[in-house]
C-alpha cells in the first residue's frame, strides 16, 4: 500500500478527523468531505483512498463544477457509439476507469439535478448505464465526494436532491478551517518553509515573535492553500530575510487585494477549463445543427422558406389579403446565405413567442446559451 499522502497537523480536531478517516477508509462506504476552500479536501480524499484496500488502483478526481451539464453524464458514465453527434466510438466513463479504485467527485454540489438521480442509483445499487446504452453495467468504484457549498442550503433552494444529500451525509468528514486549528498554523508554516527552502535554494531567517503572533491571529480565509502560497512568496520576494510584522502585514494586505482582482490560481485554471469545455460543447452542437440544416436544405441550393424571404429592394411588401397567394419569388430571391436564414428564423421565432427565450430556443432546437449568443451576434 503506498502511503505518500500525509495530513499534517496535531490539533485535537485534526487528530480526530484523521482517526475517523482511517476508520472509514477501510470500508467501501461513500464519504462526503466538507470544508472551506483550500482547507485540504482533495488531500483528505487521497488520504482515504491511500488508506483503503483500493490504494493500488486508480484514484480519479473529477471536478463536477468544471464540466458543462451537457457532457457530464457521458464523462462520468461513458457513452455508446452514435449516442450523440460526434460519438464516433463508444467510450468508458470515469466510473468504469476507476473500477476497483476510487472516484473523487469534487464540487458535487454543482452536479445537475438529472445527474444526481443517476449518482444516487449508483450509490444504492452500484449500477449505471452508458449514455445511449440499453443495458446496465456495474463498476466496483468507491465514491468520495466533496463540497465547499452548504449542501443543506442547496437542498432548501431546490438545487440539490434531498435523498442524495442524506445518502452522502451518512459519513461526513468535516475539515476545520485553518483559523480553528491553533498551533497547526505554525506547524504547517514550518513544513512549507522547508519545502520552499529546498525548492528555491533559499535559507530562511524565520519570523519574529510578533509576526508569529500575527500568523496565529490572522483569519486565513484561503486556509492551508493561502498559507502555503504566502510562505512561498515571502521566501522568494523577501529573499529569506527575517519577517517582521510590518513586512508580513504588507504581504497579507497585498495578497487579499490581488485576490479580489485576480482569483486564486486554482480558480482561474478551473474557469479556463470550463470555458474550453463550454466552447467545445457549443461547437459540437453547432456542427450538428448545421448538418441538420444542410440535410433539410438539399439539394445544392439553399432555398429559403417563404416567410423568410427578403423583400426585393425598392418594393413594398405585397399586402396579403386573407386568402391571397403571395406572388412566387424568383430563384434568386429564394436563395439566401445560411447566416441570413438563421437570423430570420431566430427573429421570426422570437416574434412568435413574444420574446420568450426559453420557448424560442426550444422551438429552434438550440440551447438557450446559443440563442443568447446569436441574438447578440445578429443584434436582434
Ligand atoms: N493537512 C495538509 N498538509 C499538507 N498540505 C496541505 C494540507 N491541507 C492542505 N494542504 C495543501 O493546501 C492546498 C489546498 O489543498 P486542497 O486542494 O486539498 O484544498 P481543497 O479544500 O480541495 O480546496 P478547494 O475548495 O479550493 O478545492 C494544497 O496545496 C495542499 O497540498
Ligand atoms: Mg479541491
């Protein structure tokens, strides 16, 4: 069993948590880890995995908050060939890849409600279906979930299923905030000093007693991550010299100011991933839409439906009497660019549904986000 992960800390609350984590690690029970950002949820999840009989198998972390709703199920459960546009091959999901190992569902509070039903089913019965498959399969995968949201509040707000919440909560490992861990702050600071001294080849002259006091009093909203980042920048920017309270204060103030402008690096990376996933999804959907449109518009010439035709320049639109047939437009009039067609379809649908975006998007068979983008793009 490889046990590289250590949860540093000697405060009673951490010792208790570690004992509980060891105790549940050897079972296959689903675990929910809660705690503020940067408090060490992922470290604890790895600790649980490494102290389980599954330690030689995969630990697969999945950031549920970074995967767009449209593809989360195929990512988790896999898909069959042809399940959706672009599914040219069948593919295993994370649950199958983590067979005999553990899956870490990070930010589980951000999972869409439809997916939550499927997660509950896996927890209760151990079975699931690949997207587009008719048969159910099972995987021996242990679930470790984490959240920094108040899941109870999410249940109250209707964003999280109550049954899944109670199922997950049966074993909850609560990570304390760093400010509640007393002298662990100094123990962790010392650990990070050693880490960065050797990483950057710097000798650190230490903190004055007053700045040590300040380290203990500071509330650490970013928890262990904030402490680790602070120690690294102190060592580098102050070149190892002794840290007085005013230097420390300056760094703490600067960091909190920067943080409100630029998010911390992990969040930024997450956002970028999110954007990339989002764009890929949109691209896939648009290719599908264009393909469908082309199939409908065969052969070669793209013919506009009558109600979308442009009014020839200099002419008034023909006044339609109740049962009057409008004059047949020439072939040239009947052709329009795809863009023009799209614009007019959206315009007409918006009009039809009194500007209701959800209904319009549904009628056009596109998602709401695409509709918003197109409205903006065409200045509708
Ligand atoms: N007990 C610990 N011992 C050593 N390092 C720790 C400990 N707890 C956290 N860390 C370090 O702090 C940083 C943040 O930890 P981690 O990513 O596990 O936090 P998190 O709770 O998952 O944060 P987020 O909510 O932002 O996802 C990491 O660099 C990790 O190595
Ligand atoms: Mg995390």
